[in-house]
């Protein structure tokens, strides 16, 4: 693999690039299962607020999360461009709602830099893998494992349940 | 030794086999205690020990091999009448068996618990009352070298077809060689070795017979040697050198087949014992077994899921057909569509049933460990118990089988400890000194029924009431109004049973609430029937499978929820005006009984349609002895649904058991009534 990459020059990463609010994000293409249009989502009670619910993905029950809520970004209206990116990380399949999916990019690894502290409006650096520079644009690379981390999620779940209990 | 093969691959097979043999030993040793003169049984036990010895040695598990070797030699003495079966010997053998199980567990976990087998081995040697038996390893080596130095006459029995082939080949100038291959005793992948032998001979000639049969060789069901008859142009010496060139071959013995000569077949494994009859029994016995294929459980699960998808699509197709028919009316194409839909529906139904059957196991998988357990417990309690098991062959879904073991152990344990009286007490009561416990399984409609029945002292309702009041489970006021059946059911109440309580009451109850929880978790029901002085009978009813569920579908807003029908007692319409408040909770009187009422939308919580109804539908569910009603927006109907999990990411949600996909492709949520009750604080 490495040799192959050297043949084409510098090592590259293939990214699926999407919009979330005003920012452009990227995730590694290998984690992406498929990209689907918005469809009806069944709400599931007693789940963290960023869990929108579950969908029927050709007979499979797949949970869907809203990345705006996950990162506490300002909420966006659903538009015809809204998509669900279905990713699989460590055997767990999850759909992520994004505002739009723009393209698939190959970006040389040397164009990717470690995340500077507090670069973006809201997302904490721990969820980031780095920042890629592509033409004039900055692409924020998400660390999917962190974003979908169960232990973190469990804490959030407890938190939201406690909130629900106090209501 | 070749490193090309992965020992792990063989480890699984070995462990499966070892489990099988250990199980046989377990069952038959207990049986042997009752039927001490049963020679067939002794032979069966001996064979199991022998097989285990062979397979553990070939996998290099010295400890297991050593112990089985000593067990085997004691069994051999029993078999040849040098020793007689006594309870003491059975105890020693069972102890040895327990140690084998521990060793097996060690092999699985990969860590040594330091099982000390030397004292056990000494005990066993003592009962043999002889000098130390020769160590196992040397014995095998001796056997092998004996085979090498002084080859005994090889004899083989060919059937008519084989004989015909052989004589025809001979007439055409081919050689017919009867070949016996001895593998090195430390050879680890015997099956693979044998395969290499056959593979190397593939284009040299035709193998017309093998002992044991080829499938057994492939599955490695042979000891250190196997035999085959090959029709070939090769000379004896060339054949010999081809086989010898393969590593791990200890000895090769080749002789010409005497056409027309009929003799007793020698067979695998038993050569050391020189007992031809046993081996032929064995071959004969196996011929009767239905042909089977080992399939990964996950694959069956996947098949089941796929069939579930088809069921969903069947419903959707029927929906489409229905709506086309209403919009387009009678049309030839629609008639065909309807025909196909119905046919497809039937086939899918059958397919699902067949796959479900493939996932079924005989309940013997659970039952088979009980005779030993009952024996040990009875012995400890100083009671004599005749344990009867019926319906071992009754088949249950794998998921149900996994869950049913523990509750049954509880029930049997209680029957022995508290149900059956001591011999003296029984005599005084005019009963036979030996108590009887009967475990029975059978099919009844779409359910499996398991009963545990004893002829012990039964339960005293009065004593139960006293204890329940004492424990604060009920008030004496309520107690006076309870029927006998309701009283008996009190033993399932959490907090009723602790070991100390039970013996002074009427006798039952180590964790009866746990028993009931277990059974209800798999959508089962448990019921008691007991007569004071005469005995007690527990009846457990279980669904055939957990994967498919008949459900009552209801709406909250536009969302569909499914109540498992097993939990639904009835559906009523409640007049809002009749709802009363008791301790800040909504209740309603139904036929004179107080029914606590909850809004499903509050408990989950989940948005409802916001419409205030005068007579909302209420689903009345029963959990244990409790009844509660859930107010829903609307009823949809009854349907079979396939249970799917919400996935690892969402995990367990209190009040939900999973999700399913409806005919229209929408996701419905399946309710977990027990969880809902918990959320409601009941």
C-alpha cells in the first residue's frame, strides 16, 4: 500500500466532504457505508437529544444522529440537500444527518495538519483528527471513533436521563 | 510437524467432541450406579473415556490424557469383572470426571487453574488395587512399535459392490492393496494427515474403501490409525514409500486383499484392547444416526433474519395488492398478482418455519446435566430420589434453551432440598421411602410445556400466608381474601424466599422470584400446583421461539408501538369520568378490581396525538400477579412481528424491547412491559 502511494507521489487520503452550518467537514471514505436522502425517522424515547431516532435501511434498524446537536452547533432547517451519511465504525452502524454532501476528495496527507486549539465555532478539538487545506478551503477532519464513542455517549445518556427525571 | 495448519481450527472440533464425550460419561456413570450389571453401559462409558484419551493426547493435552488413561484402566477392570461397581468407585469416577471438566475449562480459557490431578490419580490407582499402570505415553509407543515390528494379519471385509470392483480390477491386472497407516502418536492434525495420504494417492489409484468411513476420517474420528483398500497399478513397495514420505506417519502395513475372503473387520481405536465386537457395535450404531452438518449459529441467525425480511416484504406485497385491487378493480393482472402474493406468502411462511426448526435443539441439551446434579444433591441431603426425565427429544429454539437451564436448576434443587422428605419422614407419612421427581417436556399448541413434579410434602397455604405477612409482602387483611392459588403464587414475590425462611415454612423457595423473572424474560409463564402432603408441580410454558412475536399494535400519534401479546390480558375502553385518584395515581375499577392506569405517552415518554378522548382505549397487561392499564391513542390490530434490536449504539432503552419493520416500511417500537412497569414505578 505504502509503495503504491509513493508511486503516485505523496500519500493521499480519500474523504467524503460535507457541510454542517457554515463549515466544511471531511470523514474518511472507508468508514462511509452509503449516503441516503432524508427519510422518516422513528423517534426513540430515553435517548440523548442528538439521537434523532432509527430508520429502516433496507430491513436493518439503523440509529441516526444529528451532528448539529452532537456538536452543539446552531440547528439548521432540513432542506432538499440534507442527507444521512451512514457510517460504520468498529462494527457499529450509525447514520449522521448533515446539511449537504458536496464531494469526494483526494487530499495529500501533507496537506493535513493537526487541529489547532479552538479553531471552529463550537466543535471541541478532541473530536477532530486534523484540518485539511484544499484550494482556498479548510476541511475539518472528524475523528469518527471519538464522535461515536460509546463511553462518551453513555455519559451523555445518563445526563439526559437525569434531566428527564428532574423534569 | 507441519506448521501449515492452524491448531485452533482443530481445537474447536476437539472441544466439541470432548464436551460430547464428557456428557456421555456424566450421564452414563449416574445410570451405571443404578444398573450396576449393565455391560453395554460399561462398554459405552469405556468407549467415551477411550475416545477422550485419544483425542486429548493427539491434541497434546497431557493432563487430560493422563487422567482419562487412569479412568479408562479402572473402567476396563470393571468391564472385565476385575472390579465390581460400587458407589465408592462411581464417586471416584465422577470426581475424575469433574476434574476433566475443569481441565477442559482450562483449555478453553487458556489459563491454568492448577488442577491437582495426582491425588485423584492415586485414588483411582488405589481402587484398582494394583501396581501403577504403565504410563499412557509409553503404552501407545509400545503399541505402535509392536505394529511396526510384528505386523499382525490385516483383515478386511468388503461388501458385494466393493468385492465386485476389487475382483474386476484384479482381473484387469490391477493390484488391490489393503493398507493400514499408523500415525505418530503425537501427530496433532490426524485428519489433515489422512487427507494428505489420500491426496497423494489420488492420481495413483482408486481408494474403494476406508475404515473408518471417509467422512469420519475427515472429521478425525479415528485413533492413531486408519485403513483403506486401494486399487492401483503400484507395487506394494512403491505404495509404501509414497505413504512413508509423508511426515508424522509412524508405520505402514500393506497386504494384498484376498478376494472372496470374508473376515471380521478390525477397526479403529479398539486395537489396543483387541475387542472387535465393540468396534463393530460402534460402526453399526453410527449408521443409524441421521446425517448432519455442523453450521455456525451466526449463519442460522442470518438466515432467520433474511426470512424475517421476506415476511415483512410479504406483508408489504399484500398491502400493495390490496390497494391496487381497490383502485383498479378486477383485472387479470391483479388476479395474477394476488395469486403470486398468496403463493409467495405461503412459501415464505414455510421457509421461516423450516429455518426456525433448524435453530431448534432437543431440550436434552439442558436436561442431560440434571441426573448427575440430582444424584449429588440427593446424596448430600441424605435422601433417596428416583429422577424421571420425559420428553428429552422435545425441541426448543436455541435462544430459549440458553435461558431455561437456570430456572430448572432452581426448581429441581428446591424439590430435592425442600420438597422431598427424608426416608423416615416419608415412611411415617405412608409414602415409599424413595421420593420421585419427574421432569417432563412436551409440545402443546404453539408452546413448550415443562413440568417439574415431586411427590414430597407439598406446600402449606396457611404457612405461606403467615410468612408473607411476616415479611410484609401482604397485609393480614389481604391474606384472608386470597384464594389458594393466589396464596401459592406468593412464593414468587420478591423477598419472600430466603433459604432460612423456606425450610421452616412449607419448604420451597431459593430465589423463586428469580425463577419467575427468568421465565418471564423469555415470554414464559410459570404456575404452581401443590397439595399439602402430596407434592408440588411447577408448570412452565414457553414460546417456541423468541425471534418472532405475536403483538398487539397500537398508535401514539402516528407512531406504532407493539405490545407482546403474551403480556396482554385484555383491551378495554375506559370512561374518563370513571378514573379515580388513589395516592395521586390514576386507577379505575374493572369488575370490582382496582386497575392502575398510566398514559403510555407519559411513561415512555413519547408524544401522543394530543386529542382528548372520552373513552380512550386501554391495554391491560399482566406482569406476574400485577395488572396495569396503559392508555394509548388508538388500536391498530394484531400481527406477527420480527424482533430486531435497536442496535449497539442505542443499546437498552428502558421500556423498549426492540424495533420491527412494518408492512409499509416504517419502524415500529416493541414495548417491554416489565420495563414499562418499572418506569411507572409499579
